[in-house]
């Protein structure tokens, strides 16, 4: 379990930050009419934020990996 967490630390952190951001977006901005597909439901908004957060930080992990490979050359 520790190996997995060390390997995917950025994904987990990004998902946590995104989930909080998605929930806060639903809470403060949200969709009052209920016609918005994502922001009308707090669970969907939180899950969408978690997905976007992990994808965003996965880009950071890729760029760190590429920089380390360039420094080895």
C-alpha cells in the first residue's frame, strides 16, 4: 500500500484538492434551477472536481518525470 501511495501521491492530492474545490463550487456558485448537469448535484460536482484535480496534477507528474530524464543526459 505504501508503494502505491508513494507512486500515486500527486493523483491522490490532486483528487482531494479537486473534490474540495468541486464541493465549494457547488456550494457557493452551483445551479439553482437544477438544469445544469454537473453543478446541480453536490456528488457530481465533487466527483468532477476530483477527476479534474487528479488530471491536472498528473500533468505536473509527467513534466517532473521529463525534467528528471533530461537532467540525466
